C-alpha cells in the first residue's frame, strides 16, 4: 500500500518539473524512501519519466542526495553505461539549462532540495514467486556487465560517490550499538555481528584497493530494484551506487535470491567475469556487513522493531555465528 502523500510533496514536484522542457504532465506519487518519487506522464503518450526529490525519509538512508556532485556522479555513470553497454537502463534527463541536478527551495523549511529526472523503464516488479534459474542467471550477467564496465571506465574529474569501505561498515556497526543499551538488540546477537564485521574489515584491509576487484558498483541490487519485461531482467535505481569491492554487489543479490538459485546466478556472472580468489568467504562477509547496515536503517524507525526482533537473531545466530567459527553458510564444501 502506498502511504498518503503530503500536499507539500506535490507542490515541490510541480515546481521541479517546470525546470524541464516537457510541457504539461500529470504527476503520480510513488513513494518516499531515500527520495520522494513521482511518475510524470502525459495522457495518450508513451513517454514517461521518474522525478526524484532527494530528501531521505530518515538520515540513515544517507546524505548523498544533498550533494549535487554526488548526484551528478551517479548520473554520469548511468549515462556512460547507457552509451557503452547493451543493458536496458534508465537515462538521465537534463533540465533546460543542460544540468542533471535541479535545485528547488522548500518554502516551508527553507531547505534547498536537489531534484533529478530519469526516463521511465517499463517492467513488472520482480517478485520471489517469479524467480527461476533463467532470471537469476540474467541478474548475474547484468552485475558482471556493470563490473566489467566499471573496471575499464575512467570517472570524470569531480566524480564522487559514497565508499563501502571498512570505515563504512564500522560506522554501521556503531550505529546499531545503541540498540543494545536500549534493549532492542541482545548483547549476544550484537557480539556475533560485531565479530563478523571485524573479520570483514580485516579481510578488506588485507586485500587493499585492487582496481581489478574494486570500483563503482550498484550497491543495492535486491529484488525491489529489479523489473521483468518480456522475460528479461532490468536493473533500476542507482541512487545508492558506491565505490567498493565488486563482491559487495554479489552479496546483496545472493542475499535476496533463494539459495538454490545461487549456482545459476554465479554461472551468469562467470560467463562474463571471473571471480577472485577467496570470493566465497568475502561474499558471505559482505552479506553480514550489509545486514548490519540494514539493521542500522531499521533501528532509526521505531515502527520496524518487530522486524528487528525477528531478523537480528536469525542473522546473528544462523549466519554470523557460523561465519565466525570459520564455517560457510552458503557454499557447501
């Protein structure tokens, strides 16, 4: 169910849309997560657009939307991917001044907000009941295509995106630590997650920043950012794209796939790009680091406490504890 839209959102969207040469278009509110999103379309016309007002629903969603340089960098990579690959992706739309980022002033808060516009990508939401080996394999190919492109691409001057480095994962862990003193996460569960993040950061520091295994990545390739169009998987929403180890992307995708589909996903990836030595341990470590980040986000929203109550023990005891003992939770043998 879509939450009710505050009236101020529509007013902001209407003002933002005036900066583009699109004429009169209807705006349909979609959701508010890391940004406020609308579909802009015109009756009887096939063209449609995604308008984003970069105001996160909670600070835990990140501050990159407040930085015009970070937004331009996201769209620079997206534009390069459109030019250099055969992937079906959204395209950034410049405003009348030829800029990809449009600032508007929120008259209520006197806060300047950044807006961006993307082409609309058609497709059916990717749901778990639709999953099969073919789709999992396609997702592997898509991520391999992104990583192959990023490993060869030279970002333009001023390119800046958030880092998924050891400092990031430690910050996510620190953010979650307050839940222990509040009684929202048990000390035992937190200790397992803390040890797993420590092992992750040790691995990352030992590997360094090898350009063959580190670069720009999508960093949010879960099923909520996938569409299916005529049997083909499409990846959307590059708003969390970051710089880090490519195996982080695999951890997110595999964490949202049924385990029996992991081999098909990995086969798709390896059809274009080989996996580095020790990748199994690293993918599992990144999965646990990613879950700590997810818990940190959930902890900022009191209404999600039932999810924390259920998921933290599952991940801490069912995954992190095994990882900390040197066992694998995804890869047999």
